[in-house]
């Protein structure tokens, strides 16, 4: 079944709820939903913001708290594998992003890791002034870059461009930006609002031709679609642990540094956990070999245990099947929304081609925030992004085709029924 089979033209009958049920019954990923503890009456379309709770997480955390911490006490740093947890969980994330196991670790938050990697990248490009970012990219990414430039004593400057303009600028086609002045490009693989998918391999190649490095933010792509960092020759990447990776609220982030850069990279918060020999308590900082030098302080072992269970929900999942289902879910949603909600002034803010989208879409409507609140009252969880976007995420491991059908029908209902007055 190709995604086009969901394309709905005026003469086609809309897929019924029963048709969606037959698709769910034939879904090669249908067994994965049982790995999650989802409330029965809720249609959860916000796994791109906070992944659902894996069933294994609560018992694993209980065991870790009561046994490893409670009984094992400090010996658990070695006996329970706490010391290796960042590298171990990183290695489990690696296949989801096309990295080698020793190229990924887990640390801090995405924001902090962006700072660490951007600073490290800039140190590798000392003579170049510009950091290119994307207009409308996730705020933290832009804030961190702006502050790096602000503290650089004038040596660095951030320019925010439309993502579609980046390729031309990197190819030297801009009259205002010299390609040889670009040190670093920082870009989300998938746009957090519209789901637009940027060309990871193409932009990486163009940046390298210009002599620049690229830091990819994979927050909305890790676990949502296959990513091939090695195949793309990527330099650096970060991403969220609590979105599609299901690591729980505030889960630590993951960090990727290509093997070929690991020798030279120096991060700005070189603390004892990234020291070559933490328990030597040496006088001076000496970075560890390999990816471990990206660590700073003591990691949250409880959070790492939860993230490990989140990542384990992908065990045995074929990422090609994940991608295929994600595209079908998204297309079904957009087609049904166009047919059922279009008359109420709802339009799509996402690329029409499923190949150009990640695993979420955005609909535009002036009443977005209130509609999302009313959907929540009706058991459909999505989210709103100002000024007028409703965002719907399709985590392929647990979202079903019937969920899409039900969500669109309830959105239609919310649009068709005037909001209740407050005093009713
Ligand atoms: C969710 C998200 C973040 C979150 O950063 P935190 O430091 O975890 O709060 C950063 N960047 C992008 C693109 C995101 O989507």
C-alpha cells in the first residue's frame, strides 16, 4: 500500500471507521501499542511533544530505586552499570539515527547539548564569523546561538534564514553572505511546527563544500523516521529523549559526534564525568577519549533508566515500517481533515507531500488554541502553537488509523458546534 492510496479525491468515498479498523488489523506494527500504558478513552496525538508511558518503565524505575539505589547504594555505580548508562543508552539510540554505537551518548538537556556542540564546532572553525540558523526554528535553538554570538566579543554573528534559502547560501549564491564566512549551520531536521522535513544529506554536503560544519537537531525525527547520520556524513547532532523516544518528561538528550571529529572536539563544560580518568581526581582537565568527553557532571541515573525503557519500545521495530505507517497516518489525517473540516476554514500548514514531512502535521485556524482545548475535553490530545496552529503528532508505534478517524470527526464536531458560553 503506497501513501497515495490514501489520497482522497472528490469522487472517492472517505475511508470509514471500519476501513480504518481493517488497516489497523493489517498494520505490521500493531503489536507495539501494547508496550504502552495509554488511557483507554484517550486519542493521544501529542507523542511528538511528550511520548507515551512505556509499560516497562514504572516497574523498572521501582526496581532501580528500591534495589539498585536502596539496597545497592553507592556500589551500584559499578555493580548496576550506572557509570556506563550514558554510553549504553546512547548506543541503543544509535541505530535509530544511523550512527555507530560509539558516536552517541546521553547527557543534560537538548538546550544544553546545543550549547556544548555549537561551542565545540565553532572552536573548530576559528576564522569564520557566521552561524546560520533557521527562521522559525525551535526557540531554544535560536536563543542559545544568539547568546553564544553575544558573548563572543564580536567574533561571531547569527544569521537566521528561511530553511529553503540555506542550500543556495551554502553554494555561494547569495550576494550578502560569503560562503567562506560560514562556520556552522544549526538546523532542525523536522520543523517543530509544520513537520517540514529538511534535506539532511543534501545540506550537510553543501555545508561541507563551503567548509562549514552542521549541527542537526533531531528532536522531531529520532524515532519518527529513519535517520542516516553516517550515510549523510553528518558532523554533529542532538535530540530530545522525551518525544518519540518515550523517555519521560524532561528525559536527558542525546548527543552525536561523528567518529572523525571526536579526537579534535573540545566542549565548553569539561567536567569530571568527561575527564579521561574521573576517579583520579586530577588537578587539570584532560578530556576522555571518544564520545564520553561530551559528558560534564553526574548524569541523572533515574532519568537514564526511564529513557532506556523508552528507547527499548523500538526493539524489533523496522524503521522502514515506522516511516511507511507514519506517512500513511499523516496523509489520512490531512485528507480526512480537508474533506471534513475544510468547510470551517481549516487549512493545512504542512507540506502536502508525505516525503517532505516528519511524523506530525499542523492545521491552521484562528481559533486553534480553543479548538485544541475543546478536543482535549472530548478525549483527543493535540497541542496549539501560536498564533493559529493546531499540531497533531502520529507516533507510529502506538497511534492507530481509527485514532485518526476519531480525531478528525471530533475536530469537525468542535468546529461545527459553537463554543459553550462560560456561564452555561
Ligand atoms: C523539543 C525541542 C527542544 C527541547 O529542548 P529542551 O532542552 O529539552 O527543553 C529543542 N529543540 C527542538 C527542535 C525541539 O523540538
